[in-house]
């Protein structure tokens, strides 16, 4: 993932489907100068770690499953008919 996209995701109120090493994570913030992001697994918010932004993967059109709830991505850039 690029640093700018990681920053957009971290500041957005919309949950994005992002993984690090195959695990769904939440991007807490991004350090542009270091090229890292502070993330935590969705099921372990106390397990924060700083990871390289280029190792984060964004997945489109895939639901996020968390604690028995399923979340689908929202496309805010699309205009309703």
C-alpha cells in the first residue's frame, strides 16, 4: 500500500478492509517520513505494532467479519442514482 492511501484510510470514518500478514487490521495512524503505520488486529486492539506501510494490503469488495458481524465496503465516491 502507498503511504498516501494508508493515511486516507487512517483518517476516514469508513472502515476499510486492510490486512497485514494475512490478518485484518485497523490503521491507527501513519508516519509518512518513516514509511510506517501503527496498526492493530481487529480482534486484539491491545496488540498495537508499527509496521511498514508497503506490507499493508487493501482488499476491495470483500466483507470484513468481526465478532460475528459482517461489514461490507462502502463506496463514498459513487453518486446515488
